[in-house]
C-alpha cells in the first residue's frame, strides 16, 4: 500500500514538472515571436523599396558567376542602361544607350538606380567620344 501511494505521488509530481516545463516552453515561444516581430518592424522601417520607371538610367550588376581576370579590382557594375519596362514583381527590361534591347529581363536587386540621370548620361557620352 505504501509503495502504491509513493508511486502515485511520484506520478503526480512528475506531471506537475511536465506542466511547468510546458508552460516555460510556451513563454519562451511567445518571447521569440515577439522578438522576431520587433526585428522585422525595425528592418522594415529602414528598407526602402526601389521604384523603377520607364526611362530611368540604371547600372547593371556584374554577377559573381562571370569571372574577370582583375579579381577584386574588377568593377561591380557595367554600362548605363535605360529601363524599357518595369514589372510589378521587380523585373526590368533594359535597353542599351544605343537602343538595343537586352534579351533577358533582370531583377531589380541586381541593378543600381543612378542618382542623377542627366549627369550620368552626360559623362557616359563624354567617355565614348574619343
């Protein structure tokens, strides 16, 4: 009889410990979710989405899969391109300054909008006059 009572008390204590652990786990889970939402909100305040329009001048990023013998001294962007069409999902159809269309669309994150379109176009034409 004594053994059965001790075992019953042990099982009751064991379930109590399990409930305590489960409560702590749920508390930590809620804290993690709150932390993640705070981090997301803080990042969203800093991130500014790119807004491309037709006619914008952009630089096209050279992808790391394209090898260049100059190594780290190679430029990260190439040429000046004109945005022919900007899609809502972030894809861009580009044309060269001469009016030739690029075959494939490009992601907006692989391009860089020039700060002053008039200045960049002017310097681009000056460098090609030689």
